[in-house]
C-alpha cells in the first residue's frame, strides 16, 4: 500500500491529487452519506493544503 501511494504521488501533480480528493469527498457527501441534506460548507483540500504546499 505504501508503494502504491508513492507511485500515485509521483504520477500526479499535487493539484491533481487534491482535485481527485475533492471529487471523492463531493461524491461521498452527495451519494453515500446518510444525512447528505445536512452537509455544511467546509474547506476543500485545494483551499487549504495546496495553497500551503505551493508557498
């Protein structure tokens, strides 16, 4: 699993990794979480870690 994670990080830019994580999170909120109608606005990965990583 660690090796796969390293390969994934080397294959995709940091921005693309965060885009993917945001898409998965959005999918989970809309289609998986039982109480999706009560989801609150929260910071995305791109809003937090990507800006910090590029600084």
